[in-house]
C-alpha cells in the first residue's frame, strides 16, 4: 500500500471491521483508528456494557472526540502515515453520509489516496461473531438479537465513490479479507488525491 493512504472500513456491528483493520495495519504499517478507540473514551465514563441501551446524549460527546482525532490527523500527523478507519454508518441518513464525507475531505486535505470498503456478513454468521469475549472487553455491542436486527433491518450504507470495494466476509477468514482489500488498493492504481490513476469501475460485491 502506498504511503499516505486512508482506508475506511464500513459495516454493521459484528462484521469484523476491527479484526480485518488490525490485520491490515500489521500488513501495511498503517495506523488503525477503530471507531471504539474514539467511542470508548466516552463509553468508559458511563460503564457501557455492550447490552444496555446507551443514552442518546453521549453521541454529542463522542462527536467531539472524533472531531479532535480527525483534526489531529489533518494537521499534525506526519504526511507519510497511512490510516485505517472503522465505522458503522447507517444508509439513507444524511448525518451519516456527512460523517463519511468528513473522511473524504480528510484524505483531500492530506493529499491522500482514499479507499472506502463496505463489509457485508450474513446474519447467521454475524450473530456468532458478535458474542466474542473480545467485544465485551472493547465495550462493543454483544447482544445477538440486537445485532441480527441491525443487520437485517438497518439500511446498509452506500456510496458511489470510484474506489469503492464491497466485500462479503461471511465465509472469508480475516486474513483473506485483508488480503483482498490490500490487493484492491493496489489494483486501483491509486495516486495521491484519492482518485484512480486510470478510471476504474466500482468493484462488484466479491463473494
């Protein structure tokens, strides 16, 4: 992966964003900014347990932490560094798409390549993953019923970004998924600025 790139891993809770992102970071040396590394600054203060409903007012505080992180990456982080962001973003929601565009703009400010990756997972597999003990430690959602409901009923995020990769990870190992993503970044022929060096069609959802 070229220096100064930003990969955005987007998917429902339990799909494997953190696991795949961690492997990508190990493979490339990129800095992983998992959404819970931001959320948990606030979640820890309210003893979030991954099951109890979160008070809605905490998201204002989480937003302030996120803004500070993005500002740091934009203005202080060395330009040679690459970043992997993980996020659960709801489709058909203007506020969520605005958050996505913040990552697009961040890449533009840094003169970085930008590659959004949407991960999909079948519900029967996702509910097995969502009860992992590691998720409880990281204060993530661990209720399989809620996870199934989100996966089946909450609109999937979508974008028409030219570097988009959609990947079904239901039957893929994290290592395989990370390899496919890294190969896609290379195949795009990405140049600084987040656009393909040659026009590249959106990838189909890879099975």
